[in-house]
């Protein structure tokens, strides 16, 4: 009878016994010489390896077990040891620095269980601050699954991603892949400024001075993928033209395009990226006018809008409607209901009640169905003051009113925001918005509503959703 001091009495499960065998190198009959310099020896058991790996099975079983020493120069010893541990124990202690090398080994040796563990770990580790590091590693090992996940993060959190230090380290081929994407959620001017910053790092990598001429050299292809026609004239003038990175001929051509003198965008892409169109007085006038939607009866003429229009009175002395936009255009795109929202900040100079807001529907409303929700939030305390939720709301008009169950009391000069989530086809959107709207009521009292931008990538003071607020002035 075996003595109770035998290690087997202390290792009651199969996993515990295999872990002991792995750590003690017991029953080892093959040695691996590992690392770039081939300076580390790791021992293992052929039978255990062959049971867990298709490639090891071919090496040890099909070759009649004659191999006893194998060189592995493509990974370092800690990674290969973690790989062997998994084959013995089904245990994987994953860290970001070894996840990709382990993924590479799992695919090379045919270990699908470890492949799935690595993919899951990497997907859960992804965030805007590390996405470019993981993307480059995914490209290096040829992992399409992780590359797709990386591009999804870059699409959804473009500004956060390109603001990371890792973005400055990407190679030019990866940069071109990113700039080709229609699905980036970012203003084009922010993308331009990011690649200018990248160009300085690229000059350093190439051991050349970061002069305008050298930046032009390294940005030759990336600049051709920036969608200058989708910028505003002010953005292009103050940031792009002033940078001197474009040729004089290109700058002149784009200025003529912005002012409607010609239709040529000098081969630069005119299509807006995914987050929704930005206002570009930028497009030729004939194109812009073709997008205008006819004004509603009673809308204030443009000649009266210099300081912002007065709100429209609806009959009751204390009830009034504040209209945000001068014009309406098509199309405002909705991508991800759970992540994307349109939000506008505002404050009023009197105590009022917010009864309802209006939202834009589709240009062809008979075919439009939306899922939407609205929240009103105190921006200082983050308190949710009111909420309306609609499911499968069919728009019967190009603009529809959504009322709150109970009017929401708003305190004078307190900052609030209206946050809207919408799922559905592209809708109309307002443009040439007013920062401040004054309304003179029949009683002679004047109420001012001031709007503020929360996130320039979606709805803001200048353009977007939430075209009107329905308010009631408190009794004085």
C-alpha cells in the first residue's frame, strides 16, 4: 500500500495532479529550446501535448515519437510555458502582454479552447486608450476577429481613440485603413488635426525634421483621404489653409467650392462620415438649396433672425413655443440606439414649465417608424427630472410633438439638458440654429432661452434634433 505522503494523496482531482506533473516536469520526454536566442529549455510530456494539440499529435504520433528536442524561436519562454500549462491543466492566466502571443500559438498548434479564451480576453480588454496597440498586434498575428473588434471601437469612439498616445504610433498603412472608413464618428476637422499630430511622430520615426515640407511628405496619402468639403468654411480657413499642408492649387479650389463658384471638390471625398452631417455652407449653393425643406406657415422670415427669433405664441397667455432652427435639411443618421444620443443644453431666464418637445421625423413620413426616448436632466446634480419612452412610434408628420406625462418645473438660470435616443431611418434635421431665443408674451413679459452644445459630434446649437420646446411661464 502506498504511503500517505505520496503526492497523489494530496492531489485528489485530475487537474491538481496534472498541475503537479507540469510544475515538477515529471514524465517529461521532450525538450523545447525556446526564445529568439534559443537560450531557454522547457520540458514536457509528449502524450499530454498530443492529446491537446493537433500539430503536436502529428509531430509525436505520426512521426513515431522520434522527436526529442524542438526549437521554438518565434515566442519567448514565459509565453510558451503558459501555453504548455494550458495543455496540461486547461488553465490560462491571461495578461495583455502575453494574450496575442498565446493567441498566435493556439492557432499555430490547433488549440481552439485557448483561442476562444484569448479572443474573449482581448475583446473585453479593448478600450479607446489601447485600441491602436491591440489593432497593430492583431494585424501582426493575422487575427481578423480582433481587428474587427478594434475597428468597431474606433468607429464608436473615434475622437477618444485618436486622442490616445497609441494613435501616434500607428504605421501609415493602418492610418490609411482608418481614414477610408465611412463609419467614423468624428468631425472632419478633428480628424485632420489628429493626423497632423501623427505626422510629427512619423517624421521622428523616419529621422527627419518635422518641417511643413516633411509633414507634407509623410501625409501625402493620408491628406487625400480627409474629407475637406464636409468641413465648415471657418474650420477650413482657420485650421487647414493656415497649416500650409495643402498645395496652393488645392486650397484655392476648395475655397471656390465652399463659396459655390464651382462644383469641383478637387477629388476630395464629399460624403459625410457616419455620425451625421455637419452644416457646410460649404457645398455649392445649388446643392444646398435642393436640400432645403419648405418653411412651415408662420415661421419667422430669415430677415428677422439676426439676434434670434421670438418664440411663437400658441394662444394662452403663458404658453409659448421656442423654435431652435431657421432651416431644415435631410438626412440625420441614427446608428446605435444604446450608445448614441442627441443632446442639447439650455437654460431659461424665468421659472417655467417644460410641457413637451418636438422631434424631426422622415421626409417621407408614411414610411417612417422610430423607437425613441427622451430624458430631461439637471446638468449640475445629474438628477433625472422627466422621461418619455416610445416604442415603434410611427411619424405622421415631418415634425412631431412628444409631451411629458407631467410638466417639468425648471428654475430660472439653472442648466438643463434634453437627451434623445432614436432608432430608425435617417430623419430631417434643423440647421442654422439660434444660441438664444427671445419670446415676447401678450402680457408684455419677455422670456429668453439660451442653448448650449453638449457634444459637437451630434445635436448641437448649430444643427440637429429637438427643434422646439413647449413651455409655460409661471404666474408672476
